[in-house]
């Protein structure tokens, strides 16, 4: 199966480097995208919008044949969901890692300082978000911060735009819970948050305890979840044709 891997903020396609070999060994065709404006620290990202990121994922779907598995990380989950909305018949399943589908009109992340049209990765401990980097050792964390690519400010500000295709809710979801638990995610759902996820017909929750970036800190475990999602998609597809 073609598996399209969508990074989140401050990253590029290389964030999936340790995951890709596991997917290939399982017989799949991974496509680790680098979204517009994230090609390097020197890239011009001043005019890059959230719609540009969604369009890049839709283009990647269109470049394949048959159904695909979409894997989004963090805000990449919202991008993936918008791509599902654009191509619901082409996506067999969406895997959301450390993030959730967003609703039409939502901003992705506000409150971080912007400079020259871009936003640098914050120090998570200073923000009181130590859980995000709980499974990094000191040396790896230093390299992680040093390699972070500033994100386009317009991507963070949004707003996300959905076409409003109700068929997006028919695409099954695997929600991978890293720095929070599946019980917490279900609780947010019950409290009225995660409005888009609440409407998805089939959601499977998978706990993957650690920090916010399991593709870097536990790639084999994350790849196992992705492969299982692909296999479930293939099985469901076979059942639907019988």
C-alpha cells in the first residue's frame, strides 16, 4: 500500500527516516513528504499557507493509484484530515499521531512569537510542556532543537478550510496517543472537544507512551502501528468487495 507520511511543525520529511525502512520491509511504499516552505532553514516561507500544505498532500494522493494510508503527525493530522475531506474515496484510513482532525475555520497553533513570517520551535520545558520531550536524552534533545526548521506563520494561524464533504467521516481513523493516553483522548471527546473526530464512524485508539515525537524516539513501535493500520485497511477493503 502507498503510505503518505505527513510531518508536523518544525520538521521535514526526514523525520520519518527511521520509520520508512520498517514500512518497506513490510512490503509497503512509504512517501515521506516535505511540505512547502520546510525544505530548509533558508527556504522562503513568508507566503506559505496552510492550504499550500493541504494541497501538497492532495497532490501526493493524486500521484498514486488506488487507495492510500495517510499518516499525520501533530498538526500534520489536521492537514491529513483536510486531504481526506478533499479525496475521501482515495484514503483507506488515516493514522493521526499525537494530534487530531481539526474543524473548518480552526487555527492550528496561536500564541507563539512570529518573526519575518515564521515561527521558531519553542523550548517545551519553558512552556510547561515537558511531556512533549519526555523520552529524549539530553544530547538527542539538543540535536533536535538545533535541527528544527522555522514554520510558516500562516500555517500556524490558519484557518483550516474544509470542503465539507461528509464522506470524510466514513474514512476510519487510528488515533495514536503518545504524550497523552487514549483515556484522556476519549475524555476530551466526551467533554465536547475534538468535534471532527467525534463524527468519524470508526476510531481505534492506540497508546504509545512516550513523548510527542515517536517517529524519532520509538520508530519501530510506531511503524508497527502503521503497518497494522495498513493491514486492517487491506482486510476491510477485501471484505467490502465480497
